[in-house]
C-alpha cells in the first residue's frame, strides 16, 4: 500500500499547531466539498482531507503517525507493523465514515493498517479491546477479538533506486530504510519508554546489498531475515524492487543512452567532443550535418553483460543555442536566415 503524507495533504508543516491544523482543514474542506466543487477530483481530495484531519486533530493518532518518522514521502510503498494489519475495517459499519451526513466511503488501507486498532464501528468512535488494552472512543459496546493463531505477514517491500554506475561498479550498495514493529512492551495508549506510547517502534536500518549481474527494472532482490520481527521472534524478509533512476543515462538492459549537447555550428560543420563514460573519458567525432535526435553507437561502453563483455553506449545528439551570443554572432545568424 502507499504511504499518505497527511501534512502535505493539508498543506501544513509537521510542527503545525492544533489551530493551524483546524484552519487548514476548514479552508480545504470548503474548497473541495462535493456540494461546491463539481470536478472529478473533488470527492477524492475531500476524502483525503477528512482522513488527514481525522489523524492530525487527534493527539494519540498524530503521535502514532509521527512515530513513523519524517523521511517518508507520499506514494512510497508502506508496510504496516506486524499485527496492525489485522485491525482493518473488515466490513459493515466499519467501512464508511461521513461528514455532515454525507457518505464518504471507507478510510484508505494506509489509515486502516495504522489506526484500525484505535477505531470502532459507526463513526470511528466505538471502543475496541486490543489484547487486553482498551483504546479510546465513546462509551459504546466493546468488541473483543477472539484469540487466534498469529499469521502475520512479516515481509517488507521497498523500492530501490539505482544508477548505471551502481550496476557498473559491482560493489555492494548501502540501503537505508525504516523498519516499523509493533511494540512488545505495550499496546499504545500510555507511557512506554520503548515506543513513547504509540504502540509502534520505528528503527532506522542500514544494510549492504550486492546487485546481481542480471539486474533489470522491476526485478526483486530478497534479503532473508531483514523484514519485521513478531512477538515470537520470527523474522520476515526484505524485498527490494529495482527502479532505475539515473540523471545521466537511460538504461536498457546492458545498453545505455547518454545525451550530448552541441551548438548549431558544430552540428553543421562537425566537431570532436570529450565525453564521460562509465569506462572513462573518451573523445568522439561528430560528423557534419548532424541533426538533433541522431545517435552514435559506441560499442562495449555500456553495462556488463551476464554472458561476459559489455553493452553499447548510444550517444544521442541534442542541438542547443548558447545562452550568451555576441552582436556579431546574432548578425551572422540573421544573414544565414535571410539567405534561405
């Protein structure tokens, strides 16, 4: 599931006061209320706004949410701490909440996984018994879950952004991530030196990962035993999903594409250029009358192949106008234009 940045949704800072939270919510709620805003995105935004306010206006929920850390971004892959995913809104009255009598549908999966144990039926105000610890809410009928054999998903899935140089160097790369686990000393709702009373303990972890030689976009790397740990000491695995993110190269298997800029005179007359590659600096000859988008193939200057050797480097030409031109240069361009 995806992490939701409630502060970003309301457009406020993480240290916003209760008054600032309420003010931002009211402003956005008026703007995106379905009765006022008839755009397609209004209903979705209005729902997100209400969900964000549900969390940030509640001291206990906000404390638990903040315990995840501040280095998360909206849309990132999120795995709930073991045990908390069991407390979704399973159906019936748990599924929906409303605003001013209007049905908005259910909370997001992210909200459910993080706060399901704190929520109840109806309008999220019913009390729920959680392993002997009672979590707030109105004085309504208590729901007690029967003891069930634990069957928690302890695996974690993260996106790993890598560059062409990461693959080329063949050296282990450092991966840092947040590992969230259910507190084994309490269940939230009170003082706890282990988790601060949030019920969740967040730990920053750092591991070394060696990329396999046949690495490709979307490939999963499994790191055994680096997932979450449950109360019984069982450990899950960490799965890293490869995503190529490189500002210099486009990666296609073992082949690379790199953009090289030249000026209009260089395109017309041809030129020589020094360019950086993964294999070192080289000098290439760009032929006369070269157009934007044309590519020069340089053999064996790409990434390692699993079968041995290297792929190719494609140099893609881009013609650019210098940002600063003298009056004489501009006049020459004018003369060329008039001669056509």
